[in-house]
C-alpha cells in the first residue's frame, strides 16, 4: 500500500490543505490508521480507505493549525506579484500558494470531488465509487467546484488589476 | 480534460494543475514511513530517519500509542537492534530542522521543495535532490545518521543492503498479491538464502505463510501461522495470518 498509494496519499493531503511541513507526519498518520484497521479494508478498496483517512486527518491538521495560530500569514492576492519571476522556484511556490488559496475557499465536499477529478484524473464514476456517492451528486459537486474555482481566479485577477492600477 | 479557465488563462491553468500534481512521496519518505510502521524498525538508518520526525518521536514516547510502539518492538526483536532514539524526549521541532529529512514532497528534480513555504529553497532543493538520487549520500551528509560505534557497518552499506532486502520483500509481496504461490515461494526461498537474519524477517515470514497457502500447502501454512501467533500474539502483522491458523 505504501509503494502503490504513497504518492496518492501525500498529494491528497497536500491538496486538502495540509502544509508541506506537516505532510510527512500526516502521511504517517494515515498509514498507521490503515495498519490498525487492515482487517477492515476490503480488497480493492485500499485507495478509498486511504482517501477517507487522509480527508479526516487533513481536516484535523487544519483545525489544529488554526487553533494554534500557527498558520503563516498568507498573501490574499498571490496574483499581485509579477507574473514572471526570474526564479522558477519562486514562481512555482507562488502558483502553489495561489492554488492553496483557491482550494481553501471551497467546502470539503466540493474540494474532495474537485481534487480527485482535477489532480488525480479520476472519472466521475470512479469518484462516485471511491466516495460512495451517487454519480449525480458527484457531477453536481464537480460543476459547482469548477465554477467556484473559475470565479475565485477571476476575483483574484480583478483584485490584482485594481491594486496595480 | 475539460478546461477550467477561460482560453486566455490556459497558461495559468496549466501551472495550477501542475502545482496540484507536483507532490510525490520520495523513496526516503517511504523508508521513513515503513520504519514508522515497524516494517523497517531494525534498520538503524531508517529508524533514525523515522524517529527524527516529531510525530514518530511522540509516537514512540506516548503510552497511548502502544500498538504502534509494539510494532516497532516486534521489528526490533526480529532484527536484534532497536530504535536508539525512542528513549529520547519527544521533540516538537519540525522535520525540516534536519536537512537530510526535508523530503516532504519531492519530485524527481526536487523542484517541489520550492512549494514549501518553510523550506529554504536552495538548500532544501539541493538536499532533496541528494535524498532522492542517493540515500547513501544523504546518510553520509547527516551527522546524526552516522553509526555510533566503530563495530557497526557504515550507514551507507546498511542502507544499500536494506534497499536490496526491501526490493526482494516487495517482489515477494507482489507475487502473493498476484496469487502466484510458486513464484512467491521462490522469492521467499531467495530471501531466506540472502537474508537469513534480515531486518524484514517478520514481514517475509508472514508473506511466506501466505505463499504456502496460495501454493496449496495449507497444513504447513497453518503450522507456521500458529507458531508465529504464539510468539507474537499482539503483533499487528499477526492479524494478517490469523486466518491461516486453523
């Protein structure tokens, strides 16, 4: 499960809002839960179990961070920075921050569907199976999440344009 | 893949998609994870790497986490060594405090380190690149990962041997998962021959029992399973073979 799904778990946690510095620990938490409940995991459903555990642990990690006030000050308008920094690494960091900002504006139910479709490239049927949701619900959530994603980017762009003017 | 943004923002969309996908679990992080699960608890290097993270330190020090701690103990019994850091007080420092273990989300080029707000970009990227390219060189760089006694093998050798052992156990695991009993038994025999005192002995033992059952030798599988359960009744790994112990 580690070699097959480790990257999936890490990516899921990151896209569910776990900061990079907490990622290693959270991945370990997910697998310790899986290890304890190995007998409860149906063969072929490992990924679904890991995703649900990851979602739970990510939510817990976000709440802990908020309580401890350890969340670093995020730039609410990452697009305010010049679009092309000379340093590629800085640029990638900015895109990650922008993505985090947009994903953080979504509810968990929209975000789960969105990241599975957009970054894991799962079909709606696969997402429905993984999350044990009716396909219509998945389609509806995905449509709303995509709309929210687009609106949020537009809003950030508009804010950045106003500030630069 | 349906576009998310308007046509003029396609470049931005591509970057955002890449940012969302650009997270991987590096081999070094996998080793730490296996060590935390007790699979590689006997390996000094991997064990130290795992124990270096705040969570594992807490895990080993916490009485409420006895189950996980017992997994580590079982692995240690099999290997005859132990987590030397387990007695240390839990540390709250973030894993990034040790350069050799900054690999949270490494890409093959290590560029994802730049996405870490906390990671000092240049140093972290260099470390990640080293860590993903060669665990041996990482071990040599980290002073805390040096062997503590002169009688031990160099950490790099231990790590390389562990990688070979892990690869063989993974082959064995794959054969079991594929339902190929004879191939699994062949891998199991190879494991016993190459690593008679292997660090992953317990894991290999469990897989051997599963391989025997797959190959139709259920009586031998049952006999070994009962022996295993008698020796390690509370091991989390034991749960996997309880079904064979008739």
